[in-house]
C-alpha cells in the first residue's frame, strides 16, 4: 500500500494497531518526495536522515508501550519561517540564506511533544510576502494539479507538499491569506486560527498584529488533530491568549441543525469568476440541506480591506525587517566602505523586489508627515472592518465566502503588476484584520481541473464552529479525496 | 503623482536600502499606483473612530525575575558574519 497517500488520522489508527511503523510511513513519504519533488519543488531543506532517526526512536517508544502523542510518528513539513533548532530557517530569502536556528519555535516544541517527525522546511514567498511563492530566492514551487500554475502563497511549499502527498501534514503561516489561498489553489484544507490562539514565538515576524500559524492538511479531521497539538497559551508570546484549548475533534459532528450561516453580499460581486461562484453557491445549498439557516448579511467596509492591509502589513514589516542589517546573522555585503554602506548594501543585495517594495511602502507610511494620512487612517478603518464582523456575528454563527476570486493562475501572470497580485487576497485579508479564524476547504474544480476553495469564518476563538460546518460539508462531498496525477 | 523619485530616494535612505537607478524608477511607478489605490480610504470619514493596533485587548505580561538558562554565546555567535573575541565585528562606527 502507498502509505504516503493516507491522512494523519488514518495512519495514526494504523500505528496504534501496530499495523505500520513510523519508519515505514516516513520511508514511504521520502520515496514519494524522490519521485515528484523534481516537478513540484515544494521544499527548501529536506531532513531525511534526521526524520528516519526520529521515526526509529518513536517506533521504539511505541514498541516499549510508552505514552506517545496522538500524532506520534506522523511526518510533517514546516514552512521555512519557523525555527527548528540546528536547521536552516531561510524565509526563502538571500538575506537568511545561511541562518541556522539556535532555538525551537514553540509550535515545534509542541509537535516534538506529540512525537511527530519533521521531514523538511518548505518553500515560501520571501518573508511570506506574496500570493504565488514566486518571490522565493530559491526558485518557484509548482502546483501539483498543473505544473504551469502557481501553488498560491505565501505557504505555497507547504500546500503543494500536502497536495502532492510529499507530506502527511504541514504547518503554514497566514498574514493576509497565506494559508487559505494556497490551500484553495492546491485543493486541500487550511486553517488560520484566531489571532492569539497559536504561539508566534519562533515564527519569523512579518506583520506582528496579523501573523498566525496554522495547519495545512488533506482533510478536516487532520486539521482538528493538528490544531489540538499546536493551540496553546505561551508565556513567550505576549499576544498569546490564556484560555483553555478545546478538543477540536469533538466538533467533528455531522449536524448543522439551527446553525446560522451568513453570506456577505459584498463577496459576491458582478464580474466574479463564474466557475468559482457556481461552486460556492452549490456548497451553500448543500449546507442548507444539512440543516443550516442561510442568511444574507452585509460587511459594508469590505472594499477597504485591501487598502488597509497594504498600509498596515508593510508598516509592521518595515519595522520587523529592520533587524536584517548584516551585523548579527545572515548575509553581509562584501562591498562596503563604512557601516552605513554596509547596512544599505547588505539590505539592497539581500532582499528581493517584493520585500523591498513593502519595506519602502511601510517606511513611507510611517514617515513624518505621512503617518496620520496613511498609518493612522488605516488603523481607524481597521476598527470599522472589525466592527462589521462584530455586528455580523450577532446575527450568524459562521460566514461562508469564496477563498480566492479565481482558481490558481499561471506562473508569471501577475509578477509584473504588484496590485494585481495583491488582489488575489481580496477575500482573505479581512479575516486577519479582524483577527478571527477562517478555513479554506476544497469545494469543487474548474473545467480545467483546478481546485476551488470554500472559506468558512467564525468569531474569535470559535474554531469549533468552523470545524462543524467544514466536517458536515466534507462528509457529504468527495472533493477532498481527489488527487492530482503527478 | 503621489510620490516622486526624490521621495523614493529619501525613503530608501530612511529604510537603509541601497537601490539601483533602475530600481528607483520602477519603485516610483509601483509605489505611486499602490498609493493611488490606497487613496480610496479617504472616502471614509473616520474623525470619531478609534484606531485598532491589535484586535484583542493586550496587557503587559510580567514574569518573576528569576535566573534562567540562556543560549550560550558560542551558539549565538555561530551565525555571525564576522566576529572577534566574543563580539560581533563591524566596520568602524565612530570616525
């Protein structure tokens, strides 16, 4: 049997019944990587030797009857902006090309506690800035459903690795859609948890008030299992929220009776992609058949989300990325006469075009004379956007929209026009601005056999509602079982 | 025009970014189109709206002042581009 094709919950069952070992699963996953990675290019670093050693240790633990985590022995891929001690964390940037992490991110410690196996670090848009994984210093990642299309971004490597069965599970990070949009493009499940639900300690910061780590998985049950592992209060992250973590698998019930689902009219505008709209409308009808009450709602400030995001995220990024100056770690220019030139050339040579653009935009928005007009204004509109959601969640329990305006586009199609690229995130950004959780899950295909994603949002810390809706939908459809032919 | 090449040069200096002539030209045009787009926010009256910096109420987090192990100097310096006698080595700071 091809073990690499299975989900984490299927493999966990088999491990517990002593039908397979972690070493067999890990070996199977690396055979798959050997076979398809030359086409997909999802990884920046592979950890084959380490992974097989870890798997062996975990197998011994299981054999000895020791207590192990619920995801023990399952191979997982990690986006290359999360620190694993002794492993490179490059953020797919030249400036961190040679950086070896001296510590573990909190999520890594939590996964270690679950006895999981780390198979590698995945490719991403440089510093998570992008929607296509085309801005990586190490080259592009290719969509497993069509190698001429983008896998989405910025967690494109994580999404592609799961879709191509090169990983059983993956972690990504989401600042404006970077888990959900690639999940949509690659036909898998991706969840951005509530801001503060998962520790950001050891995640390389992009926009600190928006960033959140979350799972990319083959189905909804796997996302719940991985959330159980990573959702936790952390003293090392001052924005981490100290409330108990529920058992998310308890929310996996097929019952939507009485659940109120909102459809925001602003997300269904004239000119939207017909195939995407059709799939989402079909999904809504299915949810209604399952007992949900469908209610049209309004999120009146939707049209301002993108503008607010492209002020706030670059502003926070310009401050966060000031640390890359060639002094303590990372790339340093060999061509500087003095210290100022060392800073300027290190950064000029070390960052790619999209990162430079955002640093410039953020520095401009924060600079004297423009702060009120741009940064403060955007923060105020952010309040209005958050209020829209607060109002909406008085009337409904969940909100359903498309994840992205189109299926995955062609490689190179939007690289020359940053604004067009930014518009790929138009349906995902509001969630980060409001800090609420949201999932993307497969809900159909275009006639060219490219996946379409359904986005499910809920109020702060109501991930269980999302799981409930997602599970009910998934159990009545078979989209998640389709695999790309590679 | 929302932004000129001269302003781009000024902001690049603030951001400590060396840009080539070609990059400056391209950056000016691209930032200009993004800033034009962002202007849509001015349609909204936000006079009486409080700004949001974080969506959840944040409090300062305190911990007991206890001695804990820290990362050894050698592990931290292992990533240094240049070092000497346990310090980071950089170009002369004061002339």
